[in-house]
C-alpha cells in the first residue's frame, strides 16, 4: 500500500510517505517554504497544507497522486466539540474544525487528480501514538505509548499499549487540562513565542531554582485514572511578565525551573501508571510536543519502570504526518516497519552538489576525505558548516545539517550563539562515537536522536566545557558507525588530533529561520556567517579561499 500522511491543522505542517509499511520520505513544510514552523498555530491558518513537502514526497518515490491508496490526515473533525464546552477560550476554534472538515477537498485542489474519497481522518493523538508505537524499534509489539501535547480534538493526552501493531487506549485526559498548554502559557509569560520557543524555557530552567514547586504540586497533579488536573495559575504573582526584548531575571529562571520540575514529576507519575495498566510493558514509546522535553525524558528513563524508552525524533505535530500514514497503512493490512533513522528528507548526489558549487562560482576542493578535512579545521578551533546526506525529520540536527565546533574551548558556546544570533543562555550539544559514550557521559544509551540529557562525568567537564551545561548535563547524540559512518570517521579523526572524542553540534541555521535544507541555502549561510569551512558532500569550501579545483 502507498499512503501519504498529512499534518496541517495546528502547526508544523508536514508530509510523510509510507510504502508497503516502510517510511520512505518525510519532511516538514518549513524546509521548503522557509517559514519557521510552516505557519502560526491559529485557527485562520488551518487551511494551509504542506503542498511542497507532499509533492516532494511523491516525486522522491517516483509516484503520482493516482498511485496512492490513501491520504491520512492527522485530525478527525468528527470528534470535535465546541471550544466553550471544552473550557477553551478560543472563539475561532469552530473555523479550525470547518477547515478540517473540508480537508479532503482542499487536498484534492493541492494535489490535482486526488480523489477526495481517499482521504482518511486519523484522530490526532492516535497519529501521535502511531508515530511512536509503530515506528519504534520494537515495531508496535507490546509497547506502551504515552502522548502528551497541547491539544488534539478534545484531549491533550493519550496512554495506551500496542500489541501486534494494534493500539489499545487506556487513558486520555480531556481538555482544558493540558501539560502542553501549561508549558505554552509559561513560554508566553516569559516573553517567548509559544508553540515555538518552549525549548528555550527548558534551557532557562537550568539557571533557576524550583522555588515554587510546593505551590505547583497543589495546582498541577496526576489523577488515579491515569490523567492529570491543572488548576488556574497566577503567573504574574510568581514572576513579572516579560516582553520579548525585556530583561531576563532570576525570578524568570526560578519560575521556569519550578514548572519544569513539576512537569517531570507528573509525567513520571503518568508513565508509572501506564506501566501498571499495560501489564508491565518493557518499552515506553513517546510522542507529542511535550516528548521533546529531553530533561523530562531522561528522568523517565532513569526513574521509571521501563527497560527501554524511545522517543519519536519528530515528536511534535510534524510527526503526526508519519503516524497517520503508518496507522492507515496498518489498517489497510500492511505490516509496518520501524524507522531506520531520521534522515528522511531531501538529499543531493555528488554531481548535483558540484553543479551547484559551479553555478555559484565558489572555489572548492575535493579532499581525499571530507571527514578528515573537517576534523582538521575543528582541531584548529574553526567552525564547520556540515551538509551531508538527506536532511533530518524533526527539530534536531543529527549530523546531516549541522554546525560543528571544538568542545574544549569555553568560548565556543558564546561564539556559536553569536553566529546563530540567539540568546546566550542557550546550550549546544555533543556528538560522541557510541563506543566512547560510557567513558564520558552517564544516562540513556543509545541516544541517536538527541532526546535525553546526560550527566557529564566530573573528570570530563573541564575537558569539554562547551557542551557541559550550567547544571553539569549535556544533550548527547551517540554516533554509530554502522548508521552514520561519515560522522563517525570525523569524530575518530578529531579524537586522533585532539584527544577529545566529542564534537560540538548545533543546527545549521540562524535564529528564527528553519534549518538549512538545500545546497543554495548552505552556501548562503556560509557566505553570511563567520564559518571557516563548508563541508558539502565530498567538497570543501574554505573561508577566504582564492581558488581551487574546478
């Protein structure tokens, strides 16, 4: 079966293609439109579809619209109720539902030749659940799944278990209670952009103390039925509201730390309840925007009852395109196959990359090893723009669209934040070869998608200060030579040159812009930012080069 998945209703529109149960392509619309998150999460934008990413998914597989057996849309308007009955202050929510009801016709207009009758609505949290439970290495066999986000049709949470590829729901929390909306409200109060900057709040929390945890334990609590209750919170009484350009104070950091700590406690309660209700499942798979909170994920892995915790790398709404497609493929009789990796987006051949370099009239070379060339620049404390293979699906740069730097220089973090034009409290992350992980870090292993935090061992903190956060942790990506041989080679060569088996990794973009996705965008960033080397496929472009092999 050939199933195209579509996410469009709230934010982060995306498309994914599943053929015979296997994920063959997935990409977010922002990588094509160059509009961060694709659109803003308001009812008036619910009609906007991931037209560019959907067309690319089909073209990448050599398919036409007529070849599709189904299109899976990750929202079911038939489940919706008026916002006022859900306790939501959203007078335009009816418009969102109206647009969703018309999605088959909108999709037929966006994808000429599509029969609207092939469009299937998939409940939003079922799509999230499938993106985790059916894509996880366990492949949907006796896997507990926990979904937490801002909202779906009428709920903000789903807990269930997959057995033989079928989901058995066990609990769902009805709106208006929502851990995702709670974190969004905090994000707004702290002067950041909601449904976009929640990860900044998580980073800020490391600088504060959870001084309000006692109060939040009264107002935010798990319930015996596997859900939770959230009472109204007077944010202004805890910290003054901050504007986007306002001063960041210790009160703001303390509030972030308090909400973060309570979020972790409640999610841990939910995970333990689910373990009991599922009959002791050994694996927990997670999705939903809250599952991108890598601090909470690490705590679940460390203190929860599961042997394995797996988080969908595109855990936010973009991932529901994949989950919807997997769910419908399973319904149509396909046996779904776990994700092999997050590199599901666009890629270019060496010939195509060289043609782009020639078109741009950039001097370049083709070294014997681009990994060794990049390692030498990094060892000399240079910054490398690393553009390799297919782009990542999800918000994390995982060695395909990355900025790389030296972890041993304490000034590296500030330098990269200047390059990217972002707040100085934002951390950068380490990449490490898998076989060296335990020597340097403590915590979840393997961690190929950078979705957990880890303790940096004390004897390494002074050696890799750039990736050691203020609280002694780091968000590690383990690099495995069998799946990421080029990055593994780079790490091995950097280790040989410096004695450090770790490289700094952050996303290849500047503040407010999506990650670089095309060769042209990579060259534009290289031309406008203080980066010493652009490693694009096997080719090297150096800052200030006067010529090269053409």
